[in-house]
C-alpha cells in the first residue's frame, strides 16, 4: 500500500514499528514526524487501538517520559515490565535518563 493511502493510525503504526529495541519516543514526536504536530492525542488513540497488532506500543510515552498509556496494557505493570526487559529503567512510571533513550523519528526515518 502506498503511504498516501494509509490511514493516520496505520501511518502511526508504521513509525512505531521502527522504534529500536531499548529506545522510546513520544506521541508528539510521532505526530510531528507525520506532519500533524497538534495530533499527539490521536497518536495516543492509535496506540490504544494497537492491541493484538505487532506494534511496540510500550515504547511510546508522553513528552516527559511518563508511562501515561500504561492502563491500556494487560496486567498492572506490563508496560513498565516490557520497557525494563529492554534495559530501560523506570521509576514511579517515569523513564530514567529519558533524553538518552529517546528516539526521534524525524532524525532517523
């Protein structure tokens, strides 16, 4: 399928699939990359709708590195556990050293 025929959610998923293991990005960074800078919330909705798809939604957090989408994962701490299994340290739902593990799609895609 050509990129221009993909829905916004599908385009979000294509970006999310590119986030490297052990790195995270933000809803806003994905929105900016897609040319929809004011659509961070829509990126969040897309991540909520990614259940059952092969999308690393656990690697998408808010602009401050908070795990704001964790309630959309099964279990009480699955999002945090997935991040920690990739070597990302999380304390009180906040990614430690967020700047070091942050991946900006605009710089890499």
